[in-house]
C-alpha cells in the first residue's frame, strides 16, 4: 500500500492566526463569507461530481482547505478547526453543495478526530490530529465484515496480544475509499470468552504494515469507491489501542452515533433537489402544477430534515450521547434522497443517462444520482435494521 503524498503545507496552528468567532456572525454574513471563500479557493477539479473523487483528484481541494484552516469545521479552534456550531456548519454544507464542491476524504476529520478528542490519549491526540489536518494521514474505517454488517457486534476479526504488540487477523469489507488511505481504524475481538459486545477493542493500524492486503470493489457504475481489507498476522504496537482493552464497543457506538448524524446530513438531498429544480426549469416543467405539488412536498420534507439534523448537531455540540434514536435521521435522509432521485429520473425522461449537457454541466446526471441514492438505505446500518433498533430501544417494543 502506497502512502498518500504528504500535502506541502505548514503546520496550521503555528502559521495561521486564530479564526474569528464565526458563530457570532449573522447567518447572512457567514453565508456570504462561505460563498466568497468557495468561489475564491476552489481548485480546478470537477464540480457536481456524481462519484466520490479519488485522492489524487481531490487532494488539491483538501490542501486548500488545510492551508486555510477550513478542513475540520466542527473541531474546536484550539485544535485547528473552525469551531462552528450546528447552524453555521449546516450553512457551510449547503454552500459547498450549492457550488458543487467535491467531497474530500473526511473519515479523519468527521469520525476519528472527534473520537480521539473524547477517548484518545494525549499522545495519540498530539500525534494524529495534526497529521489529519496536514493531509499526512488519510483514514479508512474498518468496521463491517462479511456476516457482520448491521450486526456489527458479530465481527470475527481478532487482535491477540503478543508481547508488546497486537496481532490482527481477519477481514473488513465495504471500506469506503480504503484503497486511498494510509491508515485504518479497526474494531477487533480481543476477548472471545465474554459476550460479543464486551470483548471488542478499537485499534489503529497503518495500511502499509506487512500482512495487509487491499482488494477494490467496483460499484454499479464501475467506480472502485469501496474495497475489502485482509489482515494476515498484522503486527501493531500496543500503544495503537484507543481507550481501554475490551472497551471498543462503547467507542464504536459513539462513533456510529457521530457517523449516522453525518450520514443523515441533508447535503445529499439538498444537492439532488437543487439538481431537480435546475432540470425542471430547463425542461419547461417548473410551472407545471402537478410537478409543482410533487416538488413542494419534497422541499417541505427537506426543511423538516434540516431541522432534525440541526437538533442532533446541537446535541453533539453539547457533548450529549447520541442514542439509537439517531436512526430516524438516517432513515429520513436516505429515503428522501431516493425519492428525489426517482423524481429526477422522471423529469429527465429519455435523457436520464446523459452525464453532461451541451454546456458540460454535471448537475443533470439523473441516472448517476439515482444509482448513488440506492445504497444509502444500506450503508451505515440498513433501514430494516434501523427500524428494528428504533422499535426496541426508542419505543420499547418487544423484540
């Protein structure tokens, strides 16, 4: 596994003055600031891409955000972030989507960084957080396995202590952009004698360690967005465990809560709805009453999703535990995204498969949006499992 090229940027905290208090700005003022930032700083890479860009493609945008200190919007400013509250973060997401900004490799900023801030040692924080901000470490998430997807506690990857090292054996699958990463965090079983949730630990492993094998998985459009990772007697230092031994399930649930909040973010639905409006106007359907009714219903659902998302962002900001009820957000977003994509296909008609119009506008790729929306009700916990979890743990219904 080749290590991603290090972004040539000076350490953020040393060379950049602190950000202003973005949260003290008015909504309109902050939105104008984000628009100006994006139009001034977005590099010459594809906009409105209907697939996740790979590391060499998205690296210039990652580097630009890193240099300006905009890479980690929700991290505290003291740790190199922007310190945005839920409202400002939502505005930033909306404006990035409006401009068609490519999504960066954000597993490190969105998932691992906050977890290390909560559970990691000071040594781990001092080592890994700056490396994320400078693009030295690109992270992958080693959670799902064959036979252990939504039932994650059934995982079979093991980590056995041998002297001053952990030895990892097993397999992870559906790892998003894992082939671009040089680090992976892994849930592994460290005690097989206790109940399945109690014997799991959270480990950090370099992807270039001997015994790591990566195999790409192509999606329906032929893009290798996912991969599977095999661990064959992979040795890592004892200090690469986050938190206590056999306490990984607690961190996994916390991270799943964070993940499902961001999976439930309205950005995908908002982007698809904007694409639907643009295509309807172009095709002369915008003033059609029947279409107008359908569009209004989708727009009102998006407004509800925005409010729901903001409520969970507020809870994260206050440091509250995100419980199983977050499944409502994930279900709402994924199903709304699919409904919008289906309407987009109807409006596009026979041109649904056209990726670019005559002006090279990627926003009208109806089929790409439709295909991208299909797996959203599966990854991060399938809708069926999420509904069962909600029934049992939120509504207290019998199993």
